[in-house]
């Protein structure tokens, strides 16, 4: 969930806001959150996101109430920017959030699937099928579909760079030309390889300026001196643009406290009447500075990373001795550098000695665009990797970062999950055929729901065809013919033609599909189980319990202005 405002106050009368279509229809006496309303919200969310699916997906521009603009193609990010108050809308949102947090990618797919499964369920119930049969059929179908995905997936080893690059390209295609996509995909694969495909040690940095081809992988920690409060003494770098300064095989000291003169505990004024006393104070200060400098140089330190401030004159002195100093380093970065370089951090420089310093292959100070950064590479103790993403503007850089984030999650799921399956809707189509075939052997009415579930899975290839500008009917019948003939990897290519996806290198993690299936069926059966949406305020007045719950004179009910914000609340049974 995001921090965007979902308050209900002061929003009436702003009916032109796009998010308004996700508000619940006002509840009337005769219609307390009808089933039609519940299903319509899920459908509206799916329709909004459907144009963003796949390599030809369009972007959404989100403008929040403070005027901040985000341009994105990622389903979860679009939903984060929308205010959805309708109860069913919130259930759909939580399904999409679950996919985004557990699996990473596939949030648009999830929205489409939930929308389609709920619309189908509504049609089945309206045509007379009991909700219990719908639920039974859906659960059986999801199990069959998941079984299919497991058997269709192929494991991918960490060393299979080509296959992993294909997975990464599939996650990012449609944005850039093939060369740029492959370049970005290879950077993501390389960065993760060093971390055994555990993204926990990977940091993504996005900077405006430069193009997508300027992205790079840094085998180590990158500290952004603009976003962290780190500043450094390397004046040349700040003044001379894209220059860099490199220290090779440095000894690195980590100082957790300040490196300054001892501060007085209270503000005080010292009056000096005699020049000799002043000279004495100055020489004492100099001695204390010299002793700190001496502690640093005696430990043969080349780089000092300090968590707090460093005395200005001492920094100048350090610079003269060729020691690079970084002050006010962010706590998380400080700890990461300490761990990765093997340094034992000290509270005061006087505690420094050779045994407590760490090391790295290089420490490089440079600027990326206009941002000064410091890179620690070749770290002996713990692997860290950083990926630097560039984009013409802030919006492009940030969206590129989101896409590369999805790509990294897909790589993790591929290696640590169940491997890959054909993309381009091929696996959804094949799973649909598998489910429909098995549904025939079911003897009760849930068979109808099971078959309808199979049909709903085709929403993914159908939307991919639509977004590619092809005629969905023609493509879907061609696709069905290919699957009937046994081509289980026939899918919809980026040009809107039916092609073999594995041969076209369009593969995606099986976990994205099985994650979608499991969460989507849980969500839809939960909504189907809901018999009524009850409005607490309306109930109070109908049942005549007003007096029991009100203590103010106008008979205003607590239930309506409490934590539920006055909106109908879903009760399941
Ligand atoms: P999601 O948020 O669900 O990940 P995307 O917009 O990333 O949505 O689209 C993912 C879908 O696009 C997947 O079904 C994937 O197989 C398909 N896809 C990606 N690249 C290609 C391609 N080159 N050709 C065909 N389909 C592709
Ligand atoms: Mg995606």
C-alpha cells in the first residue's frame, strides 16, 4: 500500500477526477452494494490496466493531488496512484499488491485475470449457477492450471546466461530497441550473477541525464552523495565536472563518531586578554588536530569514512596527505561499507590501528550526470552490486528503474523458483486447453465454472493481440488451432502474429504465472462468497438501533464516521 491520500474528506464534488470511477455507486435504500456493483469495480480496474499489458503496452500518466507526475506501465504502480474506496476494489488492489510484493512482476496480468474471472463468475451466477458451484469449479480449474504450469516449466541454471538474458529481455521489451533492451538485460544478469541471484545485495540508482545505453553495473557499493548526506573532500571532482579520482587498494577506516575538536558541553565564551594565552590555545588545538591526523596516517589509512562530521581544517590536512575523507555517511551505507570492506569501525580515531582497517580494490570518486558519487569496488568480505540507470529526464530514469526492478525479480524467480515457461500468452493458452480438457470428465455443475475459468485465462493472449494492433478474434482462432495441433508454446509475438515463443526467446518465470493463478483464484472465490455488502449506517437506521449507538443530538451514527470512513463494508459468511 502506498502513502497516497485515500481520505474521504473534501472529495465530494470533484467528480471529474479519474479515480472517481472506482468509487462505490451511492448506496440506495433498495440497493445495498449490489452484486453488479461489486463485479463492476474489478472490471473497471482491469479495463484501465489492459492497455498497459505486454511489449506494446501504453503508459499511464498519474497526477496526484499535490501535482506530482508519474509516468508508468507497471500495474501495481498505476493502482498505487489511484484512490479506490469501493470494497471490492480494495480486494482487487490487495491481490495486485500481493503479486507485486511476493513475485515482483505480473501485476497487470493479475488485474486482468481477476477482472475476467469475476465478470465470468457474475455471468454464471446470473444464468442460475449457484455460487458454491462456481467456487468449486474455479478451485478445481486453478489446481489443474497450476499443475500444467509446473509440468511445462524448464529449470534454468545460474550459468545459463543466454536463457537468463531472454527472461530479462522479456520483462523489459517494448520500451527500447532490441540492442538497448539486451544491453540493459545483460547488465541485470551480470549484476545478479555475482550475488547468486539474491537481489538483497543489489542497489538500483537512477539518474536523469544520459540515455538507457549509459546504464552500467558496478561490482560494489555506490554512495550517492546527493541523496545520502555524505559529502567529501574531493574539491576537484565537484568543480571539474565528470572527472574522477581513484584510490587503488586503499586501507579504509570507518569512524562511527565525530572527528572534531572536543566540543564544550555548554555554549561558553572564553575571554583572552593576553596574546600568549591565545597562542597557547591555538597550539593546543593544533596538537589535538595533529594527534588525530597522526592516528589516521599511522594506521596507513587512505580513505576515512566517518558517520558524523569531520573538522574542516582536519579534512584539508587529510587531503594534503592524500587521504580521501567522507563525512556524514548515511547509517545503512556506513554499515554496508564496514561489513563489505572487513573494517572494524571505531568510535574515535585515536582507537585506529592497522588491524581495524578494511580494504577494497578501488575507491573511486566521480560524478554521474551532475551527482557526485563514490564507488567502493572489489569488496573482499561481502558481495554487493549496484546498477546505475540513466534516463533523459527524472520520469524516464524512474520508470526505467521500475522496469529493471521487475526484470531483477523475474531473474530471481527464474533461478530460485520453478524455471521458465513460454511467454506471449502461450502458457495461459496451453493451461486453458489443459483445464478445458480435464473439465470434460467432471460430472457435476461445477464443470460449467471450470470450463468458464479455462476461457477466462485466454484474456492474456487476447489482450496482447489487441495491444499489438492485431484482430483479437483472428489471432485467437489461429492460436487455438496451433494449440489443438500440440504447439504448446505458440503465443502472440510483439508484432501481433502467432509464433513459437521459446524459439523467439520470449520466456518468463513460471512463478509469475503460478503466483497469478493462486492469488487470482483466492481473490475471486472470496468475492463470489460475499452474499451482501452491508452499509453499517443504513443498517442502523433500518433496524432502529440508532439510539443505542449515538450520543449526539442529531442522531449521527458512530458507525458511519468511524474507521471505515462511512463506506459500505464487506461482510463475508
Ligand atoms: P505485467 O505487469 O503483468 O508483467 P507486462 O506489461 O510486463 O505486464 O506484460 C507482460 C506480458 O507481456 C507477459 O505475458 C509476457 O509474456 C508478454 N511479453 C513480453 N515480451 C513479449 C514479447 N517480446 N512478445 C510477446 N509477448 C511478450
Ligand atoms: Mg512485467
